[in-house]
C-alpha cells in the first residue's frame, strides 16, 4: 500500500510542478520542493489519514518526508546507483496499468490529469528513474538485515500485548490456465491484423482503420496516434520495428506482449519518433475457455488418482509463471486479503482438497481458470511466538530496519546540502 500511495504522490507532485510556477520552500542538493507540491501532498495525506490538512504537525511531517525522498535520490547518485532502461520501462508500465485500473479507463485518466495518456506517461519517466534509484539504494543498505531468534523473542516479550488477535489464515496453491495462450486464438488475432495490413497496402486510410479496429484505448480514438516518443518508451518489439521504419512507411505485423501491432512512422527527429499504430489484442473465446476447463479437470483427475503430484503439474503447466516454479504455492493469507470468489472456494475445502476449475479475474483485461488447493488452515487465535514466528520475525525486522534507517538518514543529512525556506 505504501508503494501505491507513493506512486500517486509522484504523479500528483510532477503534474503540479508542471502547471504552477510558485514558491520554492525547500532545496535538496540539486532538487527543489515547491509550495504547490507540499500543498498537494498534504491534502492527499490528510485525506488518507482523516486528519486536518491545516495542522502544522501534519505539514511538517509531510515536508520532512519529501526532503528525505530527495536526499535518498541524491545519495543514490553519489553512490553511482544505476538503473537500466528496461527497469524504468517495466516500473513505468506497472504504474500506468495501476492508474488505469483505479480510474477504469485511459480516457478517464486523461480527463483527470488533463493530458493525453502517453504524455502523462512521458512526464513520469524521470521521477520513475529516481524512485527506482532510491529504492535500490535502500535495498543495498538494508536488504540483508535480519532479526535473530533472540531479537524476535525480545520483541515479542515487549509487544505481545499489543500484537492482538491473528485472523484466520489459509495457505493455498493453484494451477492457472490462461485461455489466450492457445495457438488457435493467437492465430485468429494475427489473421485480423494481416487483413488490416493488406487493406492498408491497397490504400485504406490508416486513421479510419485504427478508430474502427484498434484495441488500444489510449490511441484508437486519435486514429492510432501515439504522439512523439523518445527511444526507450515502447516495449522492445514495437520500438525496434518503429525505429527501423522510414517516414510514412508501414511495418509488417509486429507481435508484443500486448498483441499484434501495425505501425506507421510519421516523423523522426534524432532519438524521438512520431508514430501511430493499430493494436489487435489476443482474446479468448468460448472454445478456448472450454479447452482450459477440460484441461484443468483432467489434471485434477490425474492428481487425485496419484498419477503425479499437484506440484509437478503446476511447474509444468501453470501459466502463472511467478509461482509455478514453487509448485503453484501462492502463500498464506488472512480472509480479509482474499476476494469473495476465492474465499467461497476455500471455505468448501478441507486441508489437501483441490477445487474444480474456477474462473479467476486477474485484472480488467486478463482472466483464466484455476485449480485451488487448500494446503493449511489456521483458525483465529491470539498471536503466538511459535505458531506465528515468521510473521513476528518480519515485524521485528521492520522495526530493526526503521531504527537503522533513522540513524542512516541523520548521516545523509549531515553530508548532503538541504534547507527549508518556509
């Protein structure tokens, strides 16, 4: 949640700085903090914590936090912390996807922020790089900090009365199938892209086809126009194809993680290009859905008949690659952390039971079907050192890192120039 809040703070402060030329209230190394940035940050913080934005203590704490952020970036530069363009690109894509999820559509995002989606994205590029540098610096400093058994026990003895009750907890695993991975479905999308490319070769209007067929909500209504973009802004396949084109030339069908693209270069200025595209996404259909369900049902039968293990099939077949390598284990969750659909499945299972295939909505544009296994169920109970040791250890380590961070930040403040100009 802190990362999400920080994301919106970065967005809001960047846009505010672009729109308003106002008073500088703090200087940190080569960075500045504007009055408008502080006002906006305070309003967000106050709304989230339900406190008075006019409270001087709130404003002071928020300003101190903003100063620390810029100090971290300055220290990262001194320590020669570097990030790759791919790291920035991936983080920026995650940010933009999250923003779209929050507002429901790219169009709504553009209305809220008063600019085209791609322009908003470009405006956040520099801050995203700084954010990653600061994060990497902290990771380098504190990632290896661990709490010893003795430290955990001492923390528990000191705070056990305030740790409260631990909610009912479930450890679960799953095997996920995405219907879109089928070759037949991909072939159908590619064939549409090829037919549109043929139409363009025979003189059809690019903008009209983009408005009618493109599934990129941020550019379709603009005739596919992506605006002027610097190198490093597109996914690698689209970037390579775009920068290989001559002005007004149209690419072939280009495949990326988003689907199939047809790209036209309108203008090139050094390392910047003005392009437009038509995007055809790979979408599942009833037949591919049915095949996924049948496949998972067969896997379930094989597991229950002990042909092979759940872990074996998860590693071999699950499309959720992040946890497939761990045999499909998703981790442990309290009931409040799971959505109602998943909870309804879990409550019907005993430890070791496997559900029948159920639909899973990953996000607004992605879904699939999965088998869910209930590995362990722990009822509601008072925090216990032995039963909840991993969780208590994590809390102990957070407390330890916070103390070390405070000491480290004092050292940074003594090394790097900063001042408040209120």
